[in-house]
C-alpha cells in the first residue's frame, strides 16, 4: 500500500515539474516574441527624417518623442492605417502631378490624411473637403463656391488651391515646415507667435495642442506609407473598379438631361462628384474638368399615363381644398 502511495506522489511530482517547465517555456517564448517585436520596431526607428527637403532634428529628445508618439498610433491601430494607405494609393497619383506642376514639394501631400483622412468632411469651423478649406479662403484662392458648385469638395481643384496657399506661405516664412504649420494655424496666427516667441527654428515654438501635433502626424504617416514592410502594415487591395469619366469643356445647363444622354443619373453623378451641388455645371471659358458618372441600367418600364390619373388627382385636390 505504501509503495502505491509513493508511486502516486512521484507521478504528481513529475506532473507539477512538467507543468512548471511548460509554463516557463511558454512565457519565455512570449518574452522572446515581444523582445523581437520591440527590437525590430526600435531598429526601424529612423535616425533622420526629411520633410520637403528640410531636416527634422531627431537628435532633439523632445522632437523625437513627439514623432514617435504619432508613429506609435499609426502602428498600433493598423486597420485604420491600412485604410488610410489604401486611400492614399488611390489619391496620391492624382495629387502628385499637381504638386509637381506647381513646383511645391511632394511631401505636402501628407497633410491630406491629417486634415481629412481623404474624405470630403465638413468641420465645425466651416472648413470643407480633402484640404479643409474655408469659404473665404477658397474664394481668395480661386475656387468657385456657390449654390451650384463647391470646388472645395473637388479634390483636384482643392489641391490646386492648396498649392497656391503653400507658395504664398513659403514667400512669407521661407520654410516649407513653417508653411505646413501655418496651414493649420493660419498665416497671421503663426506670424503672431513668431513675433512673440522669437524662436530659432519651428521646433522651438510653443503652439496649441492641435498645431503642435499637426506636422508630426504628417511625418509619421509619411514614414509608415513609404515603409509599410518595416511596420507590417500592408494596405488592402481594393477591387472597386474605376468609374467611367467624362471630360467637359462646355457648361452643363441641365444635369438631368446630360445624365440621360450618358446613361447615368443626376443623383449618382452628384454622389461621385460631391462638389456638384445643383442641377448645372458651370465651366469657365477655356477650362475643362472631369466628372465621374456610373452607368445606370434603364429598366424597360411602361411610361406612366398621367392623363388617366388626372381625374382622381383633381378630385382628391378638390376634397383637400374643401
């Protein structure tokens, strides 16, 4: 009997030792994985960064900390970052040629995901579109904004307007970094802070929370966009086909009639061209623009006989009048 007890105790001891060894090995594996991930990410942290050809002083602890904070957000929320990269892959090829033609740095495009995440959003301060332009600013930059058309909602037109702003700001501040910051704070707002604080560089300025993070958000997105493999962030491949496009060189007086001619629908045209607000498309002389219009199948339905309905309608109207 005693021998049986000894055997049982020995087996229990072996089981406890085995579980302890397995647990130790499991946590060691987790630690190694976490250590590898941490070391991998730290190894990929850039020692130097350029924005619009200007050096970002990453040797300054405060600057590095601000950059890494924004970078950690993009790398933590990978699903959201993948979506942004997918949108960037769609729109950057359309934005890049405009920046090049206007002779402004390509890096300025990284402000778009910060401003609007590539959506035609409206802010509570009246800013609209990809580039978040206010009406008074948009008109001063040459955009048409009225009841029929709001070109702030046209990403291509809005990009042209934004480049005009950046060139104007660069003439004032002499730096693209400052010009980018002024896009968030405003030229006069940034001028006041420079006059008051007299900083040696942009990075010495004390700014409000939003503007202080603004440039670093753009820098962080640039880093993950240009190096997605470093951070294991790969955008989803969109299988949405490109919509048919139509180039217009003359104004459209009646959008409904035009939509019928191209086998589309005015509401569909407005949906994919949100800058079209009314039922017409004015075009300035010598200009041309492109609209996107999905093909709409026309159902072969019999025409409505309004004459046959008119007696009931008239009778119903008479009853309501009484």
